[in-house]
């Protein structure tokens, strides 16, 4: 699998907190992570491909990328000259993770920064991260629409506090914890449900102190230098999810995916498929930078059984719900997803798109305010021949390509180039597996 997107973002952004030279092995080279690299380089961090040579002129998008990072620590980031005559412009592209976690870092730096994104990202509400950062003392000015990019962050004068997040978000938690490392006093963040703990594992790896008790994490301002450390990025479970479901819906499939991250905060796709009757086992389990990693072995059942996804489970894999919806459509019985209103705030309105795409295939689907219900047929095939909208959303496009495998007639897929946001080469890898290569 390509490198894990969530871990790549954090390994890159947290390297700005360190002093020294480090190597990030297996980083995701897709567009979202390249946006994070671009922002950090604009701040003065030195990031180069490990192979040297022509450097970035040879880099486009790739699944796995080895990088060398040199940092002198946050106090020595070289951005101040750039901000004397106005805010430093940073472009997050299509990456919500970049915009949210970078906002936490920028809030702690003594400067003014303008964060922008593409048309899709500029429609997404950022107030859930910017409001608490404002409460800590950062100044936030919206240039166009309230709550949305582009906006300007003025940082460097933060006061810690206690934040009880209304929505379970690992990205917002990460942003506030990073900001807390620059704030006066303690910063405490509580999430209403369990979220992926990549931030805490990265802090452990780097030796950044924190206290965690259940859903609550507390940090205090850094008092000394944090030494740079190498990161090895495991394969992305969110990318693996599309192959897991592809194998599950094609009887006779038997697939092994090596070296995939198995963080318990990302376990939705495996838990749901197991409930549906899919045999999934882990082998060669180990820890890499405190992250659990394993080889995943999946065997398809003769048929799938419907299951529900509860609101408590949604934060463990909301990005996998589009591909799981396809499995629900081919399972016997009614499956229901609740507590997933955040699907409306992704790269597209995924909630609506999921329902429309399945309905176009004759699947009985009900769209609700915070989820959807699917009446599966257990027919193992879709009729095909209709429109499968991608809406410029990589998860919808990847789901459409998997749906194509079980469609009796070719689907009319929208643009699939957006897949480069998270998984360059997905189409070729999928076709190669189907062909037995």
C-alpha cells in the first residue's frame, strides 16, 4: 500500500517541532501530502527526496517516498522576512488535514499566515478548529466567507485552556495539542468518542511529553529542544480498505496485503467486514514508531451479511464508508449507518453521492440526516450501465472503480484523476490484481 496519509502528514508537520536531521521512509507522495510539504518548505523547513539528484523536479506523485528533513526547531523557522509586508501565503490544495493541523502549528508561531485551498477545500467549514484556536489567543480573519478558507492566522501569543470537542476529530485534537506546545499553561483536549491516536504515538516517538486518560489528553509548553528522529510510515489502511472490500465482494478471492498500519483507531473497515462474514486475519504483527503494523489476509465468503455501523464507530473509519456502502449493497439484509453527518463536509457531500450512486444501480437506499440505510440484494452483481458520479472526490472515484468489477455493464464513471490526491496508481494496482499479475 502507499504510505499512510494521516501518519505522513503528522511526521512532516511534527518535524517542524524538532532540531536535527531525520529521514521519513515510505511517506505518501500523493497530492495531499505534497501540499503539506509545500507549506512547510515555505516556512523554511528543508525537505528533500532522499535520493537527491534533481530533487523535486523528479517528483510528481507516487505511493511511497523517502524524504530527508532538516529542522532547526520552531524558533528558527525562516519565515519572518516573508511576513514583513503581509501574511505568508500557504496553499493546502485539497487537503483538509494540512489546513487543520497546520493551523495549530501556525497559531503558535509569531507571524501572520494566509491559508488557502482549492475550490473544494474552500467550501469546507474550518470553524471547529479555528474557533478553539481563537479562544487560545490566535487571531483569525476570514477573507471571503465566515469559517472558510482563505483566512489569515496571526499567532504567537497563546494561552492554554480546556477544550471539550463537540465532534470526535483527530485532526482538531492534533491542531490544539500542537498549539498547546506553544501556549502558556496547560492545554487539555477531550473528544466525545475515541479517535485515531496517530498524534499521541508520534509524540511518544519524538519524546514530546503528554498525559492521556481515556478520551482526554493534556500537554504543557515545550521547555527544551526535541531531537529529530526517523519515521517509517506503514501502508495506509484507508487505501487498503478498497482492496479488502473488492476481495470481500468477489467470491473466491484470497488476498494478502503486507505492512499495513493496524491502529485500533482506524479499525472500522476490518470490524465491519468481519461482522459481514469476511475472514480477515493479521500476521507478522509488530510496532513501528509505536504504530501497530501487520500483514492483512482476507478471504471472501460465499455471501455477505448485512450489519449496522453505530455513531460510536464512525470516527474509526468515516473515510471508508463510501466503499463499505458498496459491500452493503451486495449483502443480504438491511445495513444502516448512523452518526455520519460529517460525510457532508468531505471533499464532496459524500452522504448524498453514496446514496445517488447506489440508487442509480437500482439499490434500495435511504438517505438520512446523519447517515444512510441500504437494502442489500446478495446478488453479487450490480446491473451497471448507469452514471457513477465521482464529484472530484478520490474516495468516490476509487469506490466506482471497485464497483466496476461487479457491474454487469460498464459504469459511466466521472473523473478519476482526483485519485492522485491519496493513491496514485490505484487504478493500475486494482487492474493488476484482477488480472492476477
